[in-house]
C-alpha cells in the first residue's frame, strides 16, 4: 500500500511518531509517498525530521497555539482569536492538502493529529480513506480517567481532538498501558510508537539531570533552582530560536536547541529526567527506566502527566523544583510491563492498519 502522512508540527512527538510509522511500513513492504507537515511562524521544523524521514516533505500553514506572556502555559483565548483571523489562509491549506492527497497516488492517509486534515475531509470528502494516530485519541475513550482540572479546558481538548479526526475510519490511541478498544468511538488502543533508536539504546545511570521544555519560559525556573545548587549538573533542551545551538550558563548548566540524536544520548545516561510532559519523551524515559518529574504546560500535558503518574512514570509538579525530583529518585521502580507493551507495538499497529483497510465507514459514523 501507498501512504501519505499529514503531521502536526508542534513539539517533537508527532514528528518522531511519523518517523517510526514510516520505518514500520517500509519494513513491511509498504511505501510512504509524501509527508505534509503543518507549520507556523512560531514553529521551526527540527533538522532531525528531514534527516530521518525518507519520503518527500512538504509544508503548509497550520493553526498554532500561542503561549502566555511568561511563555509557560498555552494562551487558549489568544490562540483562538489568532487562528480565527487566519482562517482564509487555513482554507487554502485545506485545499492544498486535498490536492496532494489526490495527486500523490496514496491508498490511505495517516493523520498525526493535524487539525486541518479533519477539516479537509469535512469540506471536500477525498475518496482516499484515512486513519488518525495520537495519544490524544485516548481522551475520547469511554474509560479514560481525567485529572481534576478545568472542565472547560478538558471539554475543549476533547472537542479539538474530535475535529482532528472528522471522517476518519479509525482512531489509533497510543496508551501507557493496554486497554480495551472503544468500538463506539472507533478507537483502537495500541502501544506508544517509539523510534527504533530508543528500542536499541542501552541506558546507564549518570550524575546529571536531563530535561526538555516545550515552552522556553520554564528556563527561568531552572535557572532559579540552579543558583542554589550549582554542584548538580543539568542539561536542558528547549525551543528558543533566538538563542545559540548550545547556551552554556556555566560549567554545570546548559540549554540546547532540540537535536534528537543528542537528546536520546542524554536521556540514556541521565540520573533523572525533568519535562513539560509531552507524551513522546515521557514514554522514552519510561522505556529507559528513568525517574522523571512532569511539569505540564497545557491541559493536554496535564492529562499526560496524570496518566503517566498513575502508571508509575514519575511525579507531577507545577514548576521545575529539582529537589522533588531528586527525592523521588530514591524510591523509583521502573515499570517493566511498559517495556513489554511497547515491544508489541509493530504487530498491533500493522493489524490495525489491515483492519482499517477492509472496514469502510460512513462520514457520520466517523465523527
């Protein structure tokens, strides 16, 4: 079969998932003919993606979430207003996606949580079927347990997730643990899509704290803690284009632009991991047996952190208080069941693809 990918370009999770899925498909005799990546003025496509993906990559303008003034949390109302103003541009992007689907010769489209894919199928109903992949589809599952957070934000998250999958044959929900499928919502639960590089990495215990923050405003919290604990080595990755590739604060603290090879190397050898709770890096830390502290930057990450903590991944914090992380290290026990669950991913993913290819549904059933 020939596949076309549409990928949300926010953060690194959807990008690394697309790389993993392409590897699986190619390994099993399929072809990815094209990859469309949503971009915005505040997103820069990481170099590791172009180096790792084999199919031609094309970009289109996509809706974006704006940060608050402190660059820590997502500004929901500001994001809505900003994106409403850019609706004409997004309509042109949907037209472009439709054109690429029709001209690519793809037999199936795989959507990695890109909003405009859902709108493309709503507006134009391309004949090529599509499925969706993302941990966010677990939020629509009848058995998913949400944290006690703002009900409006949770409702908005679920609504947004439904919009990304309008017209989809199947929603493949990535989960920290095995769960029954939810046939009513067309949700099939599968393990996280970790890169082959992660699966073959041998972890060891170092003496430094490894970290990743999707919003660079959290850097102030890290700096504040570092001022009183300069004997603790820390190396954080962030997305701050106006800074150098590696910003050395001093001998024991550095901030680095995202580089997936170096990120994984640092993950493998760290003492513990501090993160803004993106699903992908949380799964990588769990697989490598690293204790972690999760500092959510928006409601989706609040849900990720809550679910991960329930599965023994680590602790949840409102800020980068490394003292709490170091205390947690003493009592941490890796979740070995998670490792076995991840290793079953390729088999379950390919089975889901095969079922989706022979089980058509109407558009109304797929909403």
